[in-house]
């Protein structure tokens, strides 16, 4: 049960709550709320730092070839060398010449 502003103060002073302990209670709630916010922010930053470290470790392992049986890019064939012609130009050169229709 909460204490109303105009109720007698629960500390036993005989004054109204709003003139006695309400300000102290409000400050205590504010401090607790701020402490929770700081704690949540610290936890979030720690999580982000851990994720960043895990990602960096995974990238380091990938660059070193770890996790692939000691072979870089295990299971993949080497990429073919780049050519000067694209596939579309290769097809065009191998096609038969176009003949004009005579009437």
C-alpha cells in the first residue's frame, strides 16, 4: 500500500507525508533508477565488447586458415583467372553471322 501526499508520514513524526519524508523518498527512488540505468548501460557495453572480440577472433581464425583443417579455403577450387572478354561477348563471336534475306 502506498502513502498518499496528505496522509500522515509513516515515520511517526505526525506531519503530513508531503512535508516530511516525501522528498527523501523521491530522491532515493531517483538514485535507484539512475543506478539501474548505469548498470544496464554497462551490461550493454560489455555485451557489445564481447561480440566485437568474438567477431575479431573469428576473422583472425579465418585469415589464418584455422577451423578448415589447416588448409585455407578447404573444399573450394581456386578461382579461374580473369579474362578480358565477358561471357556475352564470347557467345556473340561464336554465333553464326546474320544473313540478309533476299526477295
